[in-house]
């Protein structure tokens, strides 16, 4: 056999060995069958390739590919090992099973990608649970400090005392943490409610017993907070005040009665409703009487709170009604026109506004009360009667009062008119008596001689403005029936009474009736 043939056969054998070795590598690193076929086809194309590629070059290329694959195999195994270590650490912290992967074979790129995604998800879960754990732990510590609570279980000690990194962040542990926090918060809320109740009890006893301010300041430090020591101090103060209350039974009961009266007013209790609580009027100050008063004040408080919205609406109506009546009273007062500073205009505006708002407020209250009565199946009463009946009664009383005042004014005016017809009107401006002013030039009207001579004997002068009458001294009995007083002149001559009476006779009687004098240009005629 020629040497060339021998070399050719050796090359074929080497090529066969190389292909077998490639197939072993492909199988070892887990290349699927379809990819093996593709790679074999590539090798085949390289062998059939046109050109001057020699067998040695082909061998070199194959060796290069083998080295590359070996390197890839090593890198994949290293990454797989690292991912397994990370997975084990995260799974121990999160208390979850490890990722299922074949450690004996070389993982494919897809398998490594899935493994990396799994580890990344575990990291995110760890970060989320750790943040939740730290937050819950901080709140648990605050609650325990508020309650003066010492961790007494292994789980509580693990949470509070151990290193945070050593705590297992399992779903079960997180749920247990949340449950522990809820329990502590519930205890804290209950403790706060108890402390607030004790404080309210203390304030109430302070007021009833009339405890001085300096004595109250002594316990001011425990009037805030809800720690165990604060609760204990509050309870001690309540016990002290309760004992003091038993020693001052009468004072306490009287203080409760004052509060009862205030609630009666706020709830618009009628006199019959107030008298229904007979212990209010008892004078035998015993513990039983105190208990009856305590129970009644609690009942009234609850009653007021249930009906607070309605009572406040009624109170608003009452205040508006009182203001309206005040404006009505001022509107009928003649002296209001002498005010200064625009108060009259302001009052009129407020009065007009109340006349509009009162009916609206009544309608709103009526609707709310009807809804309340349907809900509670009973009547809502104010001062012992239904509210709308009470409102109607108030309006009717106001109308009757206005009618009565009107009749009184008419009667007064009538009497005043009759009095003026009998005796003349009273001077309206007594500070200026124009009729008696001295005769000065330019101030007395000039009349003809006949008129003046008649007026001198028969008339008295009446001012043009003011309407005041100054009568001549005729013989007329005063209302008391006393004798008329005769005045003398400066000359000592007696006043001609008979002449005056005769001259004024036409002004005294006319058809049997007494008439008031008439005026003409400032003079009585």
C-alpha cells in the first residue's frame, strides 16, 4: 500500500475519533439531539468545503471548538455551583425548599437562566419580608415598652432580643409576628381606654368633691399616657376619691343634682318629667341615693348623646326665637328712632333676616324630627309637648301679645285724645315757649285793629310749631275740684273775669260739647 493511502486512512480514523469525541462532549454537556445533528452537519460542511483546507487545519479547528466547549462547560458548572449556594442561603432564611436541578450534568443556557430568575425572585422576597419584619418588630417593641411587657415566650425573645439576620423570614413567622402585634395593640387600646375612663372618673369626682387646683396638680403627671405605672397611679387616685366621696355624700349628691338640672335644661325636660325622678327631692343622703343619682345621670348623658343633633337644632331655634322677640320688642319702642351710629338699620336687617331664616329652620327641624320619630317609633317632645306643637304655640302667643299691645296702644291713644279734648294738649317742647316770648319787632304778626282788640280780651296765643295751647285765665275748675286761683296784675286792678267769660263763651260750649280751640296763623280763634 502506498504511503498516501496510509495517510488517508489515518486521517479518516482521526476524523472518526474526533467526531466520536465531539459526540461524547455534546452528550456530556447535555446538548439535545437536534443540536447534535446540526453540529454534525456543520462538521460535515467543513470537511466538504471547497478550498485548500487541509486535514491538519480541520483538526486544529475541531480542537479549538473542543477547547471552547470545555471552557463553556467549566463556566456553566461554576455558575451552577454559585447559584446553588445562593439558593441554599436564601431558602434557609425564607424557610422554603431548594431549587431542583441536576448537579451531575452541565446545565443548558435556558436552565441557567431559569435558575438565575428563581434566585432573583428569592432575593426580592427576602428584602420584602425583611422590611416587613423590621417594621413589625419596631412596633412590637414600642407596644411592649408602653405596656411594660417583658418577652416571656421563645418566639418573643427571638423577635426582640436575637439578631435580625438570624430570624427566619418564613410566611408562618411573618403571620405569627402580625398576630403578636395585633394582640399587643389590642392590649394597648384596652389599656388606653381604661386609663381614659379612669381620668374621666377622676375629673368627675374632682368636680363633685370640689377638689382645689393645687391638689389636682399633684396628679397632673399621670393625666397623660397609658403605661402600666400610669394606670396604677390613676387607679389609686380613683380609689382615694371614691373613699372621699363616701365621706362627703351630701356634697356629691348635690353636685350631681346640679349636673342633672343642666341636662334637664339641655334636653328640654318639662316640669312633670323632672318631678318624675323622685330621688332628686329626697334629703336622706345615703349610698343608695347616690347610686340612684349616678344611674340617672348616666341615663341622661346617653339620652342627650343619642339626641344631641336634634337638641342642638332646637337650641338654635330657641336662641333665634329669643333674638326675634327682642327685635320685635325694639321695633315697637318709639325711643328707638333716637339711636345713633346706624344701630337701627342694622337691627332692621337682622330682624328681616330672622323672619326668613326662622321658618326655614323650623321646616328642617320638622323633617329631621319626623324621620327620628319614624325610626324610634315615639314622639320627640320639648318641654313636655311635641316640638312643632311647641313652635306653633310660641307663634300664637306672640301673635296674641302683639294684639294685646296694639289694643293697649289704641286704648291709651283714645284716653289721651279725650283728655286733650277736655283739658288741651300738653306742651311738646317745654324748653321753648314761643307763645310767651316778649313782643319784639319782626316776631309778632301784624293784624288789623279790630282783630287785635278782639283777640286781646278773648284769646290766648298758640305757637305755630309745636301745637301748644296757652289759654286765657277763664273760670274753670281744675280736675281736683279746687277753687280757681285769681291772679292780680302789676297795677293792682282785678282781672275782668266776667268780660273774659263773655268774650270766650263761643269757645267753651257748642251744642253741649266741649271743643278744642282752633288756630289761625299762630293765634287761637
